[in-house]
C-alpha cells in the first residue's frame, strides 16, 4: 500500500525523519507550481515544531554511531549512491524540468553536477589526513586531527534543485580541526574550522530544500536511503521562514551552509552567528563580461545573450553587467536586436527544447 502522502491529489511532499519518509501533520502547505503550465505539481507542508524537534533528535541519536564509522565503511555507500543516481538520472532530470521548468538538457546537467559532488565524496579518505610537525619548539610536537562537528544543516535555493542539496549536505559543512600541541605530555587544544565534506566525514544533517521545487531533493534522499545511508544521518524538513529561523536558533545544530540571495544570506548569517554557529553563506554570485574592441561580433553576441538569459538568468554565473572596452555604439543596437529575437517557449516546451531559441 502506498504511503498517504503519495495518495493525495496533488501529492504532498514528505519529510524525511529518522530514515522514514512521513507526511507532515501540518494543515498548512504551499502549492508547487509548474511555471510553464501554472498547474499544481505538489504541495509542500509547513513543518511543525514537533516534527522539527523529532528530526533534530534523530540526527543527534545517529551521530555517535556515524562519527565512529570508518570512512572505509562509509565510502561504499557513496559508491552505491553514485550508481543509483546514474540509474535514475532520466527520472531526476524529468522531475527537475517538470517542477523548475528547465529544459531537459539543462535539467540533466543539474543532475550531472550533483553526481560530481557524490564522486568527490567517494575519494575523501585522503582529505581527512591530519598533519604532524615534530620539534616545532624545544620539547614540542604539533599535530592536527579532523573530527566531525555534529548535527549540521543546509538551506537551499530554487535554481539548482538537484545539485545544491548535495552541495550543502556533502560538500560545504564544517567540522572541527583540532590543532594539538604536545608539550611534555600536556595537551593544549585550539579549535579552528575546516570546510570539508559533511555526511561522508561523520556529521549528521538537516536539509531544507526550496519550497518552490523540493521533489528532486526528496528523490535523491530516497536513493541515499536505498544506498544504505543509516537512519537519521540525513533528515529533510520543508517550510519557509519559520523553519529557517528554527534552524538558526537551535543549539543542537552546530553549523549551517546556505546558498541564495545576499539579503537572505545576511539575515541567516547574523541570526546563526548570534548563536555561535559555524555558518557559511554562498550569496550574490553573478558574473561580469568584458568585451574587447577586436572581439568577434557574432560569437560575442551569442555568448552574451546565452550567458545572460540562459536558464532564465538564474545561474550563478549569469552575466548581469557587460563592460565594453572602447566604443559601445557598434554593439548596443545589435545586442538589443539579438535580445528582442528571443522567443518564449510554449507550455510544456521545456520537454523538447535544449537551448535558447532565436
């Protein structure tokens, strides 16, 4: 029998708490809209405080066992996870295209970038090696070891619904780097932070996907569970401002990774820092283009328009400013003409088109 959240019409996106995908008890929800058709794809529940606490409890309970799991035992899970993503890559890409309205080619690239993160996590053994420096002073040796930090959290934007959830959960969460000095058998510990892999390195995780396109994160979590990730190591909670505030305020969450706008990042950084959390915010990323006087006209115009308007301009590397070296006049009219020639795809056309139409 299918779970209750799959039987709803439209289906409700489940939380993942302690290894189980469960329907939230919240009566409040947000509609996930297909941007092309304006049809309701699914509904995202606004997670209750009780469910939030249950996810924190599950992550804390799973941490002692997971932190003591040798990386040689955890690595096969990541290899299996990689294999399952490759198996279901078409399903994942179609889901991203359906919720986000990316073209299938662009959605497939999103999933491939997510796969690259998992491939990186498969080779983490060498990155966890500490350092040793003998006789740095009379009778003093210095060495460092890396140890998991605890429960960490990731807050994701909407623009890359497959890649960024794995970014923040597999790549960008901090754990302790203990620098230990041996002074005639007396240990003096100073604490620094080192940005390396999270779950693979022994931390447990709370993930909050974007409420605008959360299904890709849930599908990836299903594959992680199928790959053998222990219960409680990864938990998913849905919501908006309230759940973000809860993540920032909770004393059991030791570190937060955020990707998104500068305004939201500044808020999250300030709120989490006030609770003395490790926090990193990847915000406000956009590119500038510099056009030299001898640039090829057609190639440059194509590059500028594609980079500025491809993916609806949502990509972190999208151009928002063009700097022309020399006279702007020869370029301005041609650039405006090229932009006006862009065509809006019809409803559902994201399933067929692979790039911008001119």
